[in-house]
């Protein structure tokens, strides 16, 4: 009887551990939406244009959209890109990020001034 009690206590402890592990693995498969997903697309090309842009994540995340505001800094060809990810119906943004990107095609000179 004591052996059966020890066996069932050990069995329930192992089942609890397996349940927690499966729950953790399931939550890792569902990635959340963040501004880094949009920022990763910016690094595919070094051509940046001043202004704003917007879009969505398609069928992958149908309730989410993103907007970017791009402006050229006055120094060394750097561009600042502000990224905001919104969810439909939410009053606050889901995620925000500011990224500085160097573009060799920008109009800034090599020492910070504008090229003529």
C-alpha cells in the first residue's frame, strides 16, 4: 500500500511536469506581433524615402496593422524610422520602435553636412 502511494505521487508529479512543458511549448509556437517584424523588412534594401507608409500583416495576423514615419537626419546619411504596430479596436499601440538606418545614397555628406 505504501509502495502504491509513492508510485501515484511520483506519477502525478511527472504528469504535472509534462503538462507544464506542453503548455510552454505551445506558447512558444505562437509568436506575438512586434515592431521588429516591420524593421526586419527595412534592412532588405538601403533605399529609404522621407514620409510615411502603412500596411498590414496579411492573413498571418489579420487584426494588426503597422505604420512607419521615415525622416532623414542631418548627419552622416542616417535615417530615423519610427514604427508603430496597432491592433484593430485597441486604443494604445501594441508595440513601437525607433530605428536608425544608414543609407549610402542619402544626401548628407561624409562629415555631416549636406552635399552640394
